C-alpha cells in the first residue's frame, strides 16, 4: 500500500503533470489500494474502494453536468481514493458543479495536463503497492514468529504478547474479552516502530499520518472470544488493519491456553452445530434442553457475512444479547450463525432481534438474513437453510439485514415444487393464526383466505362467508393482530395470500 502522494510522484504519473481541481482535506495521505483505468461510466459499482481511478474523460466529459455530478457521487459512495482525468489543450473540462460534487463526496480530482501512458502508470504504481505489501507482510510474519517463540519459551502471557505487538507496530494495543473486561492494555507504553511505515519508499513523513484505529475479533472454537484494538498516530490505519488480521491466528493460539470453553459454551456450540448440520431425533431435543430451552418452542436463525475483517461479529453478538441474552452464536467458514429462541410473543421477539441486528450492522461491511420463524426449535435447521440460501442468492447490501419473510414470493418462484419451503414459510407467517383457530375452534384462517380471494374486499368476503359486515371487521382486526399487522400496509399481501392458500390445500 502506498499513499496518494507517492502514487502522484511516481515517474509515469508525475510526467503527466497532475493538478488538483478539487479540495479534499488529507487527500495526499490517503492509501491507494490499487490503480485502475477505465472509460466506463458505470465503473463505480465494480470498485471496492481505495482505488486511484484514471480516465481519459472520453465518455465522462461528453455528459451533461447532472450526469457528471452523479458520477462523482457514486465514486464517493464506493470510497474511491482519487480520480485523475486527462485534460489536454482544447479538450472539454469537468463541469463546475461536478467539481463541487466531488469535493462534497470526498473524491480528490486531478487533471493531467500532459499525455499519460496509463499502462505505464498502472504498472509502476501497482508494483509499488505490491512491494509495500510484501515488506509489510514480512514484518508481520516476523512479529508472529516472535510471539510464537515467546509462547514456547515463557508461556502465553497476554500482557507480554500485547506489549510486543504494540512495540512492533508503534501502536497502543488493548485486548478486551467478549464480556467487555480488559485482558491486556498498553496505553502510553510505545517503544518505536520496526514495521515499514507508509512513507518509507518515498521519503514520506510518517508523523503526518493522522490518528488511526482498528479492531478485530479473535475467535476460539467458533466463538468470538476477544477483541484486539490498535491505535496509532504514526502507523497508517491500513497497515494496522493488515497486521491485526494476520495476528488473529497467533492470538487465538495464545488465548486457547488461557480460556478453556465452559460447559455452557460447549453445549451452545453443539446445539448450533446440530442446527447447521440439520441433525434430527431425540439427541437434538436433549441439546435444546441442556441449554435450558424448550425444544418445542419457537426459534429463528440469523446468518451474517462480511465478517472477514474487523470486530463486527463480536459487536453483533453483544448487541443481540442485549435484546435476547439466550441467543447462541458460532462463526463458521467466515459467517456468523446466530440461533435465537423466541420468548414471549414470538413475532414481536423476532422483530426486535432483526431490528437490533440491522442497527449493529449499519455503517459496517456486515450483511445478513434473518431466516423464517419456526414454531418448533427442533426444526431450526429450516430457518438456517433459508437464511443461507437467501444470503447466497439474494445478498443484501453491506451494512444491512434482510428478512427472509419479505422474500417469500421470490423464494416461491424459484422453489414452487419444494413443498418443504412452502410449509416452512406458511407456518412461519400464519402459525399464530392457525394455533388461535385450534385453541378457540374459530375459522380465522378461512376468513383471511376468503378476504384475499375477494381482492381484500371486506363486504364481498362477508357475503361469501354469510356473516355481517361488522363481524367481518372484528375478525379482520383479530387476524391482523395475530399476523403482525395489516398486510396491505406491511407489503405482505402476496406472501400471506399464498400461505393461506397453501394451508387450505
């Protein structure tokens, strides 16, 4: 990784005489993750963030001001490092409103006043990036070896290990357990950097790097166990992030000798594994009972992804446990699987958990799906399977959570012949209603179907059922209470109609 200042100073790009045309504070200190050239106006959706984008402007400068503004805004949303536009004599220039939009979106824009060979620019800049990353990884590998040697010779002393990390990275380091207690802290005890600083390759002053902070989860046996937090005023954030990510494994090794899983954690791990793997029979019921839960009670599964970096899984689990302390979580193959018993009103409990998950994911790279409610916890695998299928086929955008019940119609179109899917969703959506009918000898499910079949016409449905219109209104009020609201306002007319029809068949 190199800074934007270093990329602009590389001979092929410096020869093109770049001039800034937008004022974005701190632009030159930004890290360039990669250099890419394109004339495609829809390029933003193909970028991951941190790119230095080169363009001849052939297509962009033909667009009107509004289109140019939109282009800048989309680059800003993707977190592009900077944009370089070839601006030769007699060529068009970027619209003033587009320059203002670039500044507002945090996109530094440079005009290249001489012909640039983009192939030379990208080759040279990307070579510098790869070389910088290689030096960084060598330094981190050396640090990991030092920690491993320290563990071998003196045992896993977390305070000593965290101090070693802080000294090598010229950072303050803190290791916090899942319950929030501090396991080790090095505040105020820096010893000086030994890893390459961001500006080493071009004389850049590392003291100019603004304060940076990163955090990552440390996972043991699938459980987010601790959080490593690194902050520094001299080491760039991206370097801290790479170092923290590479140190996950050695920290997990050290922690494993300190933190043996409790019987409760082992029981929760076994239960989550049984849900994911779809085990059946009395053994699964006993696992629910061992965790103090009713195997015949309602439950749901939430699956989250985008957890490759950072401490997002631990924060997500903490947030959900505030909402429902009895949730069980396990990280498997880069995904977090959360199994939640639904106590009290199951529909309300599920809604609160989904809302808490969405709140925790906001502003991060995490995204996930809440599987459908199941009315017997022993069937929780179906909730997991649906959540994972939607995560794979219809992934939500980063920073958001999706409710599987909102995609019932979509899932039906792709799995109409799979009656297990229809049964799972129909029972999840109308389970309250069916159980009410069973307990009270009523026919609210049939009433709901008649109402749907009449085009949600209350008068026509009342006539079809041979009841008074006022009685129909009372029935609908109770139905809406049991299904979570008026489906016309909740956007679930199709889903509930399909579920009612399936249950009546």
